C-alpha cells in the first residue's frame, strides 16, 4: 500500500534536542556525521506563523542526507519558541516531525486543514520554499509536516552523509495505545495504513529482550512511502519494553530504522562504537533486526534491519 497525495514522498525526519553539539558528537562517533546548516539565505519570509523570526533565526540546525531523506536535528535558543516548549515538556530530546515533499504547499495545507488537521507552525519564503507543520502528536506520536522546496530543487544539496550502515532509511515508527483509533484517524487525513502479521513468515531462531508472545501480539500498521515504512504499532497486554514505553509516554515516536546488508556485522560495529542492544531478533527466513538504546541521546531508538534475501 502506498499513500495518497500529499504523503507520497518523504522529505525529513526531525528530532529536537537540547544540545546540538553534543548530539553531533554522539552521532559522529557511531558513523553518522551531521552537517551544520543555516536558514539565513537570501530573501525573507513572506509569512511566518506560530514562531517569530527571532525564534526561528536562533534555532540550531544540522542534518544528514540519508538516501534523499533528511535526518534533521534542531536545538532551540533562549527565546520561548515552540521547539523550546517541546523540549521542556518532554524533558529531553524527542522526534518532532515527519515531513513530506509537495509541489504546492498551499494546496497541501488546505487539503489537510479540510481533513481536520490544525496548523502548528507555517512559513512561506520569497525564494519559493515553504512549510506547514500540523499538530498530530495525539494521532501518531509526532507532528506531520508538508514542505515545498525552492523551485528546481527537491531538497538541500546532499551533504553530511552517513556511512554505509546509515545509507538508507527503513522506517520511522510511532507507538500508540490504541491502534484501531490511530488507524481511523490517519485514514481521515489520507494516510491510510494496512495491518501486517509476522506470524505467517515462520519463527525466530533468536529473539532477545522480548518474549515471542509479546512480539507476536504487537499490533502493527504501516504504509510504504517510497522504500520507507511509516509504521504505527501498539503493544499487547503482556509485559514488554513496548508496553512500558507506551505506559510511560503515551503516543510517541519509538524508533528510526536503517536498512543493512548484514545485521550481525552492523550490530558488532555499533557495539564496538559504544551502543547497547536493547532487543534483537533473527528470523529463520533471513530477516533480522537490532534495536539500540539511544533514547536518552536522541529521544528514539536506532534500529538496524536486514531484509529477507531476495
């Protein structure tokens, strides 16, 4: 299943952090260097709502290009910006938004307002780019953004690339308490998901940090945006890391995932660089995953995921 307009192409995954330089050191140490970027480009905003020019100008911003999708990190300044309030409300880093590229941001905004979404922040720039963030925390655990690039450009120039392990996104995942309610609310805005049951694929030869029962009882919905899985999940009733997460935080982004060719080799490299495996699985049909405990540093887990051969 693929989503309808305006959700057909990812632009970014955006995390707000309290200390951008600390985040850059952490990610650089595991092979995902970030490139500083400034929005102080020629021209001026013609519209800016939900944030002042001064608040916008003092945001720290760095990113990596992951196969054409931007992994963005922003840190607020001293002013009382939406990003500063977001950090303070959550007590640390948290995934702020998933963004989608559109050719006409005004049309996309109107379509989503007509479908019931509320605008959080918006901007229009005289050089042709613009964005609108919608308040969808209660639906997905993070906000949704539509973003129009300057004419003739899909995105910023591809700089700040990661190593081979971090060369392509596999997923962005939010955990929610009520999967059926979330599915219905996403369908209302044109981001329809479909359920998937891993049971029919066979069994795991290794599952660590999570019981088989807890894994099989995870509710799972997704939609493919290009090759990236937009995932929404909910835990079952049995104790699990996912249930503890939802009980503690409510709807919230849980992980960002990357495709790798060999999960075992990629996992060893991450352990050698100081990461700790939170939970992992290796399946008898060839696919596997490792989730790393990067929550305190990034506000989400990092997952490395090997697809079945072929």
